[in-house]
C-alpha cells in the first residue's frame, strides 16, 4: 500500500473519530443520551487469566422477535441493532472475586482486557462469572449500570475444544451469495432461522464428549458484525445449541480495518489466540465448503501441528464435487494424519465422531432421531 493511501486513510479515520466525539459530547451536554447499557460478550480464559470483552452502548430496548413477527419488524430490528449508539471513552470496572481491572472503551464503544488471576482457578466448572460496572460517563436519572460477563475455562479433564463457523455450517445463510444472505438475515429472526437438522444434538454431544456433563468448550467464529451478537446469542439459546464465545467482526471505520485483508485472514486472527490460550488442548474444527473454511483450517493444522483431531466440512453444494477440499483432504491426511470429512448432513459427522471416540456411541441414536424430527419441522 502506498504511503499516500495510508495517509489518506488515517486522515479519514481521524475526521470520522472527531465528528463522532463532537456528536457524543453534544448529546451528553444537551441531555439527549439514552440510558446506557453494558453489552458483555461470552469470552474465554484459562486457569491463570480471563479475557474480558464487551461494549458500552445506548440502551435502545430492542424487542425480542418470534416466529409470528413480520418481515418488516424483523428488518427494523436488524436496523436498530446497527444503529447502536456506541459510547466512546467510557470507563468500565471489571471485578472477579477480589481482583479489579479498569478498562476504557474505544471510539466504537468496545472495551477489552485480560484479568491476571492471583490464584489458580478451581477445576470444577466450565463457566465463570465476571462482574462489570460502568463508572463513567454518568447519565441523568440513571442508576448504576452493571452486567455480568461469562467466561469459559475448560477444566483439566476436557477432551478437546470445538471451533465452529456459523454461516452455512450451523444455519443456512446463503453466505456465498450476497443478495440471498441479505434477504435471509433481514427478514428473519433468531426464532425463524432454524439450524440444520441434528446440529444442536451433535454439538451438545461434542460438548459432553464421552461423558454426560458439559466439559469441552465450543467456540463460534463468524464474519458477521458484532451488532448481530444479541441475535446470535438468542439463536443459540432458542435452538438448544451449547453457549460459547461468539467471535464476530467489527466493520467500523478504522485504519487497520480499511487496510485489512479479507475473510481468511480475519478468521485466522480469531482462531490463533484460542489455540494459544490452551496449548495442551486438541481441537475439532467445523466449517462448510462455501467460504474458504477448508483452506483456513489447513493453515491452522500447519501452524499448530498435532493439535487438530478432525475437520468436518458441511458440503453445501452436494453432487458438484469439490477439488479443493479433496486436495486438502489428501494433503492433511498424508502430512498430519488429520481427517478432513466432507459431509452432506450432521449425522455423517456424528458417525465419524463416534468411530473415533470423540462422542459417546449412546448419543448417535439420539442425534439421528433429532435430525429426522428437525427435517419434518
């Protein structure tokens, strides 16, 4: 990139930030700010540190939609999610047990930080709660603003972690076609967007491994915007998928984002820190054949040898063949002994998982029945 283009981008970013700050200060002085809220995101950590991430926004009290909601109301909900009213320069206090960390939001209202723990966590639960409190700015007639962040910490007896794509892997989005994707996202909601048959049962089985209680962490990585977070969180809850960190994408105006590369580099930047946080934990990777997931996961295998137990790729264009995935399958099988399994449905992935001891054989019949039930709905 030329130095002239870099200077132009930096100038645009500075101007945009200045205008945002002027607008925020004016609303604050005139008393036009809505009540504020902390939007905590599900995050992850280990026995020694907890990663905290979230956002401070104006509280627009967006209504929850269901299967009876009209296409217009769904579209307006999406619109309000993107009219987020971010709060720059806010101060958030993070509290876990007796430890306190103070964080500040950036120009788009995001805050993040790592809380180093004085004592190693006990090994008896998968999730830990971190308390958040907004210290500044103060808004007229508003009491304390608090929230709770949930941080997943895999116990020492976890078998593996799962990193999964969302779009066209868990739920149909038409991500390979821009118009189709926009139509599906705009005119549906967390209730009417239904996961692929059997997905919830399969992911629950993966989270439990060979036991009956949740112990294996599940991470979701998507190229969708952070503004969609609440919709994704509700989608997981409504359809019975395991909760886990949702790692989305920030499309705000920023010098690095304007310079940044595409989908593949973005996903690798999200996946690498997960594997680095758990150097002794192997992973299963799940994606689809439509958005470079096989290529991305091949790079993960090369960067983290002996860390990947299997890769499941949902074939979203069955019958058309996929030479790229076939080539990657042969390469990873020969070089690293990693199975890349191209499947047309969830049950085929579950069969492989049982054969390799990833999930209990007793769950296979349940996954099959659930898949058949979902197909009739």
